[in-house]
C-alpha cells in the first residue's frame, strides 16, 4: 500500500510540466543583468515569465516582483510599506487579522522596532475580522491592513470584499496573503481587491524558494535588502530565472485548471468529512461556521493525544499535519484555533489538518479516512484505559 500525502497546504510535489520548462535553465549562466547573449536570453525569459504571471492575475507586468518565497513577499509588503511611511516622516501603524500566518503576524515586531505599532483584529468563528475593530483601526489611517485570502490551517475564506472596500474608502493600502489561493479560488478578483498580494511557488506545484509580490502601481514600499537595482530596486540580488519560469508555469496551469479542481476537491472534501463524522463521535470541524476552500479540512479529534496523533498516522502511511508547517513542532495550541474557537474550547481535542491536492484520489481519501478513524479510536481507548 503506497503512502498517502495529505499535506498539500504545507508543500506540493513539483509538477512534471514545471520541471520541463525549468530544466533548460538549470546549470547554465542565467544572470539577466548581463549584456552578453546568455544574459540577454535570461532577461528575455525572466520578462516572459513576468508577463505570464501578470496575465494570470490580469495586472500590469510592471507590478510583478519576483522574490524568494511567500514569507519574503509578506515581509516586503508589510515591512516595506511601514518603512515607506516612516521614510515620509510618519509613524507606521500596521493592522492584521488574528489568524494570519506567522510570516505576517511576526512582522509586527519589526514594525515596533521602527517606532511604529501593530493592531491585531479579533475574528469570529468563521475567521472574519471584527468589522467594528476594523472601523476603529481605520480612524487614523494605518500604513497597511493585511487579511489573508485563504487560511492555511482551516481553509477559511475571510470576507476580503468588505475589508477591501473599507480600506479603499479610507485611502488605506490593503495586502492579502494569497499563498493558499492558486488553483482553489480565482486570482484576478483577489488582485482587483488588493494593492499588495503575496504568492508562493511550492504551494501550487511550483519550485520551493520562489515567490511573487504584486505591487499595485503607485503604492510606495521601502526595500528590505540593499545591494542592487533588480526588481526596480525593491528586491536586489540576481534573480532566479529558472525559479521564476517554473513558478509562472505553475500559476498558469493552476489558473487554467481551477474550476475543475474546485469541483473535484469539493466532492472529495465532502466525502472525507462525512466519513470522519460517521466514524468519530464528537468530531469537530474547524471553520464550519463560514465558507472554506475545499482543499483544506481541519478537524478536532476528541480524546486523542495531540503528540501521538501524527506519528500514529505516519505509521499508517498518512502524511498530515496539525496546522501550519512553520509551527508543526510547537507544543502550544494553534493561534488560529485559539482565535476562532477560544483557548478553553481546544482542551480535550487533537487538531488535525488534512489537505488535498490535484492528484489526490477517491481511493486515497477513503483509505485515509479509515486510517484516521482507526488511529482516533486506538488513541481514545488508550486515554480511557490509562484513567
């Protein structure tokens, strides 16, 4: 029995089509700033990739910056915006939601080190930011407001239209971490809502270490790195042409396949959820109060030891996670679940995130559900037996 990978929200397999477009660029001189034939070829391929991404998002090519991952894109968006405000003589204020990835939440420390301040908006059970808290935060226009497009732990889809409208009415720059969006929700509407938009290659069949920040024309950012004029001076350093070409192809394919993938994953997610509900009494579905992306199913398993659940599933050949891969080894509860459920509500439940991908099959979903049920019953009986 082959192992089953249900951790696509953490990272995906490199697509064959992506590998094929990258291979001609691997191991050859590809500095797009050089003026010789190799440099001119690399420059042409870089700009072609930029055009592909711009076409997928339906924005200007000049608004696409190639960076080294979603974390860097988020940092450049938030700290870069805060730095620009500080450079203009202001005291930067950054507003984020309580369920953001740590790549956003942890930037608030950097903002404070600039002499600025950060506000964390509380959210409801569906992951939607409190509209009254947002309204208060916008009274003195902040440097930037950041609310993610798809939550990486629960799949929650916050109401970006409402947040974007409030920011636009107040003349405030709006950023969205859209790392989990490609292939699952349409990207052009997100680009129309947000002034700054972050993407990552390896979440959608692209190469690890690649990312994109879309910067709407007219939005001022300060660079975080110094030492060159690449990417209009906002991201100096020799560009990874092979990575850019690969990420552009991955985004193009994900966008082309999005509608069909959404229908297929919606069916698989419903099958998985129904099977788990029937087999595990008291199962909790995280984010069930609102709309969710079908590729992420986060559940709470009653009576199971959180520290034993993932190793036990791994022994059954199931790759899954608690939540964010960046904090999967942490013993403290997920900040996302704390924000949406409350701290005390987490007691007695083991969190489990099962995230589906483009190659996930019905057979794999059924096998995985049976394995989770088996492990849940085993761990629950061990807890009962030890008391």
